[in-house]
C-alpha cells in the first residue's frame, strides 16, 4: 500500500485494490530528455487505489495532484485500451463524478481491473 493512501485512510476504511503507472511510461521523449528521472519519479510516486469507501489517486512528488472521491459520488469509471495497451496491460481511466467532473489518467496498469473493482464496491 502506498504511503499517501495509508496515511489518508479514515476510520473503518480498508484498501480493496491498488495499481500504479505502467512501465510503458518509460517509453517516451520525456524519458529521453530527463534521462529517465521524470518517469522514475512518476512511477514511484503515483498511487491509484480503491477502498471500501472512496477512490484515492495521488500523482507527483513536489507538484502533487490528488483526487479523492466517495464511491457514492462517482457516476462511472471508464477504461480505455489501445491494441498495444491490451497486449501489454495498460490503458487510461476516466473517473466521472457527480456534477460532471472528469478526471483522466493515462498509462495505468490494468485499467479494466481498476474499473471492475470499483463496480464490485458500488454493487456490494
């Protein structure tokens, strides 16, 4: 479990599923220009988690982006995968909250599993 998720769990909240960025983030121009440091920071400082009460996402170290939504406030989680993404196990997720807010995250490991675990939490 990631440090951010662990430190921000509330009473009676348990981790159900966690994933990270996929290794494909290392295949980019950004990796070449930053000698891999930018991608390494992204990879090791990202946390994508589903608990029994919320979705918690944290990306970044110094410049941090966080998304925390109660499961009841999430209208849907959409997962997209290209052909290469299906072969290698990565894709993007779009979290649509009540009121139409959309948060998109690209190159996530196992996006279909993330969506499936979300659906299991809201149905059960």
